[in-house]
């Protein structure tokens, strides 16, 4: 996916300028940021079929430095973007970033396991994304409650073989939470293997999920 938009150099400069203050990324080489953060986020748009429908509502869970939600919004300004971030400082950065880039985006400063029980967010999004947040069983419990029935959840992961191991480990969680595996997309780059796990929401998530964070860790699905 092309990262030629003039907003990407501006995004890069804001990220590097504010990184020390907000602890946004361990990667500070500009070319590595372009490939490991920007291009990796945009790889979803090259998947065939592309999961991101026109005018879709997208929730990016654990957005941190804005990946993958902000690059996707730059490339696809038609989408309605919401960024969910639990850390107050990072949520403040995301608000500043959206303003600096001139992007329309909503930033929610809340934990996913709490926000997912709020009517304003539960099963309200066409597509939910998460990148470098948690192992897939826990990630499914955090993210699938936000997805509309018929919508999709995209988990950005590393090499395909490891992603498939995570899928096996999450099989029970995926079923309980009302989803099914649709497909896995992967590619090898000069920086290693990357993949995206696509789950389709086929029924409502039971109301008890997500559980509190401690329970999820002690008794994973």
C-alpha cells in the first residue's frame, strides 16, 4: 500500500517529536516507522477482498500511537474512525494527532473491558482492529463485543505460522463470543512476516463478556 500521502511525513514528524513524552513507539528510525507502522497498518487495504467497506465505522482498540486506525483514516477518509485508548497520556496524544493531521476522529479514553459494556459502543462497529495488544484469546474477548453482527474483527499479528497457532488457541473463545474465522492474510517483508486474522461476527456476544481483566487472565476462554 502506497504511503505517499503528504499526511504521512507530517504524522512521522509529530510521532518522533512527541515520542519521548508519550512513550509511543520503540522504533525511531523513520524508514522503519514507514514500513513497520504505516505500511503494516495499510496492508489491510491490499487484502483481497478488502475487509474495509465504504463509509464503514471502525474502532481501533488499544490505539497507542494511532496504529492501525490513523493510517487507515488517512488512506480512507470515508471511514468513521474511533480510537480507544486506556492510557490518558496516549489518548491526549491521539487527540492532538488527529487535530494536527486535520482528521475527523473520536478518541475514547477507557479500558476496552469497560467500554464494551456501554450501549454507545457495544456491537456498534462495522470493523474493529487491534495491533500488538494481546494474545488472540484475550484479544477476542476484548474486541468482539464491539463488533456488529455481520461485521469483522481484524487482529494484526506477526508471522503467519504463529498467527495460526494463536487461532488454534483461540478456537473456543471465537465460538463462545459469536464469531468464526473467515480468513488469514499474510506476507513476508524485509522486516519479517506479518499477518492479519479476519474474524466474522455471526451472532451476538453473550452479555457477560468481556469479563474484568483479572478474570480474563486467570480463566481465559
